[in-house]
């Protein structure tokens, strides 16, 4: 029954032409009247004077139980109608203008718009089918709108072709054409009803053209909505300006960035926020602008730092795109992995010295106070800094580690605080964010703080006092929310006394402090640490090295460990590489450990194995090969 074609069949065109203008404009057409009565009386054979599409529709109306003498319209309930009108408001707005234009050519007509379910959404002209009327063929019987929906095509229905007596007696002819979306699906039906004398062959083309105009407008509207949806979901702010620099449009992200609403449409661009670069943004009409670092002061006195690009439009005006620096830094952090990996639970050791350090570390994690970590090189100061960060409320933010001693002194300020374009020879185009900006919202770890230059110390003091950083070469500062953890192996109080470190900075850094003990002060942890590193290295090297011999472990415990835990880790990695059996032997250890002649370490020799993870046969084999006293091995199993 349905057809995607929007043209008449030859029979329909010939029928309309054969009737002629006189028949259309004069009284009832007797042949149609006789055919209708025959259909009602049960005649199945269609007379030649009745079109097949009409004869079939009359049959469906009879089969559906429609009463031809019932002239009352059926309406949808008010609640459903309100929802339907709301859902079709764009369609109604698009069609209304076209319908009013169509009415100008047929002032004594009635034009109505129905949805795909046959509900009247809007009409103009004569008040024939009020809003809410149901015009489906199954409800109203054969009528132009209902037939067009049933056939899903352009149709016309003459007065005597209607099924209901009321419509027939009204003596008005109709034409209806579908309104479709870009995919060809019928969205609505546009119907023109005309009095005799106003309906002719050209009326059909006019109705079809009007429906197609609405279809094109709806397709354009759908395209605009798709484009608007794309603009709305972009993770960058977009502001469209006219040739005067006034706001024509701004997407959701831009509204969020500037904390404004759509009421700012038509306002000058400067209303979004104050910036020294506003005039430069507005002046770049012809050449455009790319990734200009800009800070806006918003209406609530907060700051917004963005990379701004400007693209001119051919018809005048420009598009301004804004990418928030904080968002860019978040993406950068995900790519370069500025995240803390270690927690207090990953710190190996059971000694009192390491337990005290962990205790003070947990205290430090409960606040944002600046923390100074003291300890010799290789003791694990960064591990403690990461653990403090991960146990703090900032654990979802970045953790940025900086070795102040590894950065050339003339580049320290640029690395820490960033620089603007042209600040020095070789500076990045568009400028560059420093480590403090990358750490915004999280923690920055300044390792070897004692090696920082005096100039950088002054800038760091400003960050601690004001919570702001100033890029090298910049005239203004920008706010950062950063928790600072510093570390050093130097005696800072002595450096202050010698004039090598600022006293005011030292006191700012030394709000909370903890000392990571050297390995020689926690010898009872050596066996545990050695086994931990051994397990990890064996997995990495895919070797079946299970532990250390008693002689090898004795050498490790006796050694002074000037390089602390880092030296122990490297020594175990070397030994694992050299080991040929299941146990590390003294010969596998570095020469300096084997030749150590320091004082013997008193006390019970700790054993590193965790036998609960080993099969009984492996425990027996380890005991036999290690040559350790059986009582010591048994005590380890019970520990």
C-alpha cells in the first residue's frame, strides 16, 4: 500500500483532467455519489468512474466500522496533545511560515499540518479541523489526510470521495503531500482544503512544492542541530563573534569556562572576562591567531587560563576557540604518567626506624602543609613523597617530581615556573607551562632542594607565600593550587648559616619534616628488602632464583651501605643475574661487599624467605643448600 513516490499515477492525472474545471466547480459529481452508495450497499466490483485508491479506502473504512453519518471529529486527550505539540515545535515553526504563504494563494481555503499519527498540530485559514483532531483513515474514514498517510504519498480527494457524509456535503476538495526527513521517513502531512472554484490541477503541484519546502527546511534544521550537538560536546570552548566583536554564539563548554549563560548573546567579547590580550584577540581579523596563552579575570574575580586561537570567517566575524590550560595539563599528565605509584603499604621494613618515618609520613598526608623530607641519597625520599601524596586528599591530582640538582642553574626558573614566548633565545613558540602549573591541583616534589639557585629560591618563596607563579618574561602571575614536598640530603640549617640557602625559605619549607633512616640504621630490614628485590628481579629476568644463602645474607647485613636502599637494590639485581642456582652465593655479590672488613654486626641473623609460598620440597632443598642452622630456619617458618 505504501509508496515512497511523491507523484500521481497516470490514471489519477487522467481522471482529474477528464473531469474538467466545470465538474470541479459545479455541484456534486453523480458518478461518485452512485459509486459511494454502491460501496456502502456491499458491492465489491469497482465501477470505472471511481478511482481504485478511493474504492479501496472506502472498503477499509467500512471494514473498520466507521459510521459515515457520524460527522463529529475525534480528539486526542489534552495531556497527550500537549506532549505532541511540544515534541513537534520545530516542525510547527518550520511549516507555519510556508502554510501562511500557501494560504495567500487560496484565501478561502484551509491548510492543516498533522503528525505521522494523523493528529492536527497546526492550521490556518478556515476553522475546519481544530488542533488535536484525529484524521486517520481508521478513525475518520476516507479523508485526504488519512488517505495520504495510508498511501504514504501525494494524494487528492474530491468532495464526493470522502467517506463521511459531513465532509461530502461540505463540497470542498483536498490535496495532501508528505513532509519527509533526509532519510525519506514521513514526519508529517500537509493538507490544503479548497472550495470549488479554487481547486484545480495546479493546486496539486503547489501543495507538493510547499511540503517539499518544509522537508528541506526540516533537513536543514536537523543538520544545524547535528552541528550544534557536535559543538556542544567538544571539549573546548567556542565563541562566534560578528564583525563588531559581539557574541553571536557560544557553546556549552565556553559557558562553563566563563561561568555565563546565553543571556550574554549580543554582548561584546570583553564581557566574558578581562584580559590584557582582549584587544589582540579582536584585532586579528584577517590573519587569525593560534594558541595564544591568555589569562582572563572573570566576573567573580576568579582566573581562567586558556590557549586561545582565532579563525576569521569569510562572511565577516571570527571564531574564538579556548582550551583550558588545566585541562591540557591533565591530558599531558596522562600521557607522560605524572602519577604517584607508591603507598605506605608498599614501603618494605619492620624496623622501629622505618616505622617512625611511616608514622610521621601519615601525619603529613593529613594536611596540605609544606613538608621537608631529610635523608641520605638512596634512602627512598621520593617513595615517601609519593606515599604522602597517595594518602592525602590530593591523590586524584598529579604528582610531579623535579630533581632541582639535575636542571642547569640558568634553566631552573623556566623549568619550574614556565616562560612566555620570546622570553629567551630558543623559548617555545606560544610559551610553555612550568612544573608548578603541571602540578596544579596535586603535589610537586622538589628533590635536592638544597641545590636550587638563589634566584629560583626567591620565586619559590613567592609561590609559598602567594600561591602564584610568574612565568619567565611574563608581566602577570597566575594562581596555582599545589602542595609542596621538598627533600634534600644536605644539612639545610648549616647551608642557611653559610648563606647558601635562604633562611625565610627554609622555615617555609620546614613546617613538617621527617627523616628517612639510612639502611645501616635499619639492618633488621636488610633481609626483607633483599628478598623483595630478589623476587622482583627473578620475575623480570625469568630466573628460578629463590633466595640467598646464609653466607651471602651475612655479608649483606654486615656491609655499611653508603648508597643505602638503592645500592642494595642494584647489588641484588647484579647477584640475580650472576646466580647459577636457586640461592645467591657470596661470589654473586659485588666485590666491595665481599671485601668489607668493618665491625661484625651482633644479633640473630634474620632470614629472608617466606616459606608459606614455597612447596615443602623446595623448603627442604633450600634448608639443605643454605646450610643455615635448622633451628633458625624453623623459627623463620613460624614467624
